């Protein structure tokens, strides 16, 4: 078996274990100085300091900071086209739902995605993954939701599966057929909800997704429609995620707690009742500060959530409309500045909590013996520096499954 030694690590910073970090533990980290990591094949074999073990390959970290690979728990990775034309509408005061009603937003991306071939979608998403890897992200979630019929949703999910098989990045797929009402069902929402429920058995039986998500929001899917779809997903083994409380608090976060969803996402306007429900349901709050920035919207109440024992994960929300950003380093800075999260809390939010939010905490999200050797070396001496710098790529080297990939 081939071995890799990373030596002269100035500071190794990681969650001490694979458990969800919430409340006071949101910022619980293990700091090791002058450390080394020994990898064997794809796994971490040993972490320590002092006398160095022998290895086939040696990387000298030269005193830099080392962390787990970053985990992005919320992306809309596979889509056709872009939506730069909507910027002028937004600058003129049009809101998200205004653009959607005008035929823009999600529906314009649905049209472009349906028109794109599987190969076109694959190579476009691959370029995004290449960039994410260079920025330190080594695992990401990817949602469908730009097909809105079985054939096109399957097309997206098959692209995600193929990328997971061929790209260095690990991908976790989420079925988001309930992202919007397609044009052909705009006057019959009940029929489309049934259509989404009818898609679930095929998607589950063919192993195309691990999670089922619904955009529970004003003008899209209400609480009862969301409940029906998510319960159908649970019936077929798809764990629940919910886009909730992004624009209006219509009860999505409360439903997330009721259904014990693995995560509730966005939560910009989540109120005290919603926060209480998330805490009681042990739901991870997946917050997306770059989306708030891009939409000039409010920022989620992260500190209030932490104080009420809600675990925070942070994602990019990479998509063509409301957040064409895939840089988790920028997300980390925004979380400090706009959520008032400490760097220690932020690192857990983009590593172990993010991994828990996509069901991968036993494999990734922390540096532990036996876990996958996903490791980032930084052009930084300490964690504060990563969160302090804004807009620069501070990654020095990325190790994925024990091999240098960026």
C-alpha cells in the first residue's frame, strides 16, 4: 500500500470527532502544533508529532495551517445557461418572486437545462467542480431541480452520478423536483405535486439521490404540499431537506423540525418559533450568507440559532440566479462579518457540520484516524487569517483521498 506523509504542519486544526457541533460546541476544535499526518491509500493512518514515520511520498507543509477538506452542503451544481440578464432587473428593484412571475428565475434555467445535452451539463458542472477543488472544497452536495419532469430530473441526477464516479470531488445528490411549478402545470399545482411524488419511486429505486428537498416558500410549495412530498421521499428512503424561510416564514422551518429533516436551508427570516422547532427536531441549519449578499437581503440569525442549540452548517448555494458563487472561503469571511460567528465556529460549519448535513460525517469533515484523507494545506499560519482575508484563494495544496489534486 502506498503511503503519504505530511510533515512540519505548523498548526493542524479540526473537529475532534464526527459528532454534530451545536451550541457551545459549535466552536469546539482540536489544535495540534508541529504535527504530521500519515496517509495510507485513501485513509488517514496516523496523526501525531515527534518522530516521523517512513512513507513513500513526503510533503513538507513548511509550518502552514492544515485543516480538513471543506464540505459544501448546498449547491445547485448542474444547470444550463446563466442569468446575468436578471442583474438589471434586480438593480431596478425587482425581487426574486417578481422575476419568477415574469418568466425568469428558475423557469428560465429550466428551459436552458432542458435544452442542454447531458454532455453539455456534465462539462459545465465539471468546470465548476475543478474551481471548487482549487478553492479547498473536497466534497459537495448537488441538487437537481431544473428539469421539473421525470426525464429531465433524471438527466441532472445522472450527470451528478457520473461526476461522482469520474471527478476527484465526492458528490452527494439531492432530488429537488419541487423547486418550482413548471409552465405546463402553472394552473394545476395539485397535479404537479402528484407528479413529483410519482417521480420519487424511480429516483430512489435507481439510487439517483440520497435526499429529497422542497422549496417551501410563498408562491411556490406550501407547507402541506411540502409535507406530502417529503413524506413520500421518506417512504422510499430519501432523507428530508427543506428550503425554508428564505423570503417569508410560512412554516417551513417548523415542518423541518416536525419531520426531523437532516437540514433546513436558507432560513433568512426564520423566527423564534422556527428556531425552537429546529432545535427540538435536531435539524442542522444550513445557512447561505453569499446568497444574502448577492440578493441584498437580510442575513440569517446565526447567533440566535447557536444560542438555542441549533447546529450551523454553511454552504455556497452555487446557482445561476441568486448566488453564482462557489467560493467557500468567501462564505467563511461573510459568516464572521455578517453572522458574527467566530472562526472556530465557522470552520466546524464548513467541515464536520456540513458533512453531517449530507450524511457523510463518518467519511469526511474531520481529520481522524480511519477517515478519508481529504486535507487542505493553507498559505496561512492560523485559522483567523483565512477568515480575515477576503476574496483571495489561500489554498496552498489540496489532498483528496491521499493524493494531491490541486
